[in-house]
């Protein structure tokens, strides 16, 4: 098993590198998932998860990829038609799920690396008859960060329109104020800024989201937000859970608390984003690297960088791998013109600086 000294070379935008202490926590024995031990286990995660999501509501935990909770958002939150904000691959995935579940889709598209702005959303809602809006807060494929608080204010100015949020690379990595911003459903996956193994989805649903779901008979069974909300309130799983992953979740929540809490985690992620920005303003920029998103629209957890003219993102990622480090090449149509650095989870500024030195060495 990897030791702590070897940790900090895996900067893929997901799955994120998992600390050895978390891997060790998964080796606990099984327990009865309907017994008191399970109630106690979920109780120990209850308040820390509410703090993580900045909500007073119970946080839902499911054994599936985050895409499962994306489908939950659609099945339980969209009655007939959704306005889908699309600026990358995961915004497109949200729209595709709306379509696959038989709801109507209206896409509001922007070029890769850009974000939907509040005035654009307001104009689209005035000319669209929709009952929900889907948005990706931090677009993993482009590193663009949507102005979520401002977008939420626009949505709330329209009656009976729910806001469904992909927070996959934002929850636990930067501020997502679920209650204060009035997010009707927001979700993430365990393998991103929480730095856990893949396999858990976590989400928070507003009261009006749950009430709408009760009036949608075709919302499904396994991904029914009403069943998840009722189970979470009772500190029960909906189905047989992935116990080893729950052990890892508890261990990580304890580590977050011991290291200063969620705000300290946000601060570290912001410092990593600023470190990449400083590098781009200096040595990285001199080599020809540049940011894909604009300055005030950059994710704190993932940097999508345009590579120097004449260079190939996939080849750069391969050369970095030959030095014993891992980054991501671009996603989809961006795979050759960009690289992606997933500076999230338990990574530090110091290790990120070491990675940037490696990238410099590869190009020089």
C-alpha cells in the first residue's frame, strides 16, 4: 500500500488521489446495515455532512456515481421541461439525461471555457416555459466556474422553477452555500474534492424539491429523492450501502475537522488555484501556457490550461507521466489543445509547485 511519503503525484481531475489513512480506514469489518451500528455510523456523519454542504437539511448518501444523483435530480425535479446551461461535457450530460428521461430540453449554450451569465439566464427564462434549470457549477471539462449565487438569484425571481446543480468538482473544494443560495438540489461524487474512492454520491434537496417529487409518479424507485430524504432523516440507508466507502467517508470527515474544518479546506483550494495563476503570469506564461476560462471564472479545484502553440496536450500529459506524475489531457474536443490539473482533495500548494516544475522541465 502507498505510504504518506509517496502521496501527492496524482493530479488527475478525478478520481482524485486518496490518502493512505483513508485507504486504511476501509479495512474495517462489515456490520448489519439495518442495526444500531449503522444508525451510529450515519449519525457520526450527519452534522459534518450538513457543514460540508452548508445546509440544515439531512445530506443524502447513495451508492452510485454522481451521475446517478444527476439522474435523481432530473427524475425528481423536472416535471415537463428544463432549461439546461451547457458550457462543456458535463453540462451536456445533464441535458442528455433530461432528454433520456422523456422531459423536454432547451439548451442554452456558450463556447467551451465560457459560462452562462445572469443576464443571459434571465433572458432565456423570460422566453422559455420551463419548470427547472440545470447548471454545472465547476465544469470539469473546461475548468470554468459558473457564478452560481447570481444564477440562483435569477432563478428565484421566476415562480415554480427549481435549480438543479452539479457540484461535483465544487462541493468540499470551494464555497457552495446550499441554504443561503436556495439551491433546490445539489450533488457531488466521492472521488473529487472529498478525495475518496469512487462509488458514493452525496446530495442535498430543498423542501420544495421533495414536495415536487411527491407529485411526480414516474420518478423511479432506486433514485427516488423522497425515499432518500426519508431514510436520511431516520439515519437509515435506502438500500444495502457500500460499507467500506462509508468508513472512508467518516474518516475523511474527521480529517477535515481536524485540519481546520471546511473553510480551511476551501482556503487551501483557493491557494492552489492562485498558485497556478501566478505560474501562468510568470514562467508558465513565458513557455506559452494560458488559461482557458477568464480570470474571474476559474475553478478552485481544476485548472484547464491551453498548451503552447505547436504542442499537444496528450503528449505533454504522457511526458509528465514518464516523470512519475499524473495530470489530465484535455476533455473531448479539447484533448490536444489543453491539459487539466486536478488540484483538489488532499493536495497541497507545495506538491502543486513541484508538479509545475515537472511540467516546465518537460517543455524545456
